[in-house]
């Protein structure tokens, strides 16, 4: 039930939705908002459900708009006694080398690395999990997180010669009904030159390289012993046809990485191709 924040003021917010909340939520429902770090933001009432773009509008009931995270978990309680979403597992941080840094411990495998609190999700170099780092603790990115662009990465050299695509929608996790070809894009860094907030709130068109890319060259000749792209890469999708389901998987050619929008699919892909420790 995780959603992406489209826009907000001090009195209201609009969230792009998916999953169960999209099927169940109606005008007047009371929903719970929680940040990716597990912090309870508060309750809000649904003021509108817009089928175009799959957006719900919420009245924040006096909550300051600045307190609503860029992405938040919107939970529709199943009755009065629903305790809400479970608190995610976490590890405690250690002091860093500067006041603006900490040493974060991966929740999945225990690897340590320096980090800046509340920056972009941090990838573990050992198990490839993505982490949300606060000042005091670190948690894994929520399983239902859907990024604005395919910025959840797996280095292409790490891939096996024959990869396995999890048989679920690469966007929302629904039943697979069709497949789509993996797109190619230049560089993840070029896509973010407009600034982090601008990157979060607008659609940036994917631009194919004019000349054959490193990835496309590999596709024409197959894989090597060190792993890499193979001809006919295609990932599964459900039957939903909307902008949310366009290009949820891409290859960043200049960065040499396979990128995903859905963290759930990223982790399933890692597990299926033995790129993580199994979690």
C-alpha cells in the first residue's frame, strides 16, 4: 500500500497509489500515514479518488505539509482493532567521521558503510539491499516502495549468464499477464540533473541513445563468461495499462547497471538470481 507523494500543502496532499489501497479506498475513509523510517505521521481522511493517474487526495487534518515524507505508507485499517503496518526491522547507527555522517549497518546482511542521514536510499555493497538511514537507526526500504524512475540498481557484471525474471508484475507485483522488452537509457546521473525534488515530482522521458549502446551490442552477440545482457530480455507485467506501468525496468547503459522502480521486484530478482543472501 505504499504510495508516491505527488504534491502537498499544509492542509492536503495527493498520493499516487497502487495495490490494495487503490482497490479499496473510497472518499471519506480514514487512512494512516507512516514514513519509510517507520515514523507515524498521523491520520488523514480521503477527500477524492481520481481514476486518471490513480491518485487519491487526502485532507491532512491539521498536519503540517512539511511533515509528510516524499514517500509514505498509506494504510487503510481493517477495522477498529487493526494495529496498522508492522514496525520494520532496524539496526542502530554508529557515529561517523563528521557531524553530518553516521556508520550504517545493513539490516539484511550486517555490512557497515558510511552514510548521510535522510539522503537518498543507500545500497548495501554486499547484498544489494536498499536502506533508509536516519540519525539513530537504519531500516530496509519498504517492500512496496515504487521509485519515480528505475533507480534501484544491480550492476550488469554481477548478473549470471542466464537470468531468471520473477513471474510477477515488475511494477505492482500483480499476476503476470504479458511481457515487455527492457528499455535502455543513457545515464541515471543525467536524469537527475534537474535536482532531487524536481526529479521526484515530474516525469522525465527516457531517451534512447542514438548509436548502438554497450547493452545493445551485447544483446546482438549474447553473453560472455563474465555475465551480462542476453538477447530478448523481457520482464513480466500485469494487465494494467497506465503511466505507472511504463518502463519499470531499464538498463542504464553508461552506468552499466540494470535498474528497477519496484523494490519488491528488485529483491525478488536478487533472490531468484542468487545475488543476495536469500532474504
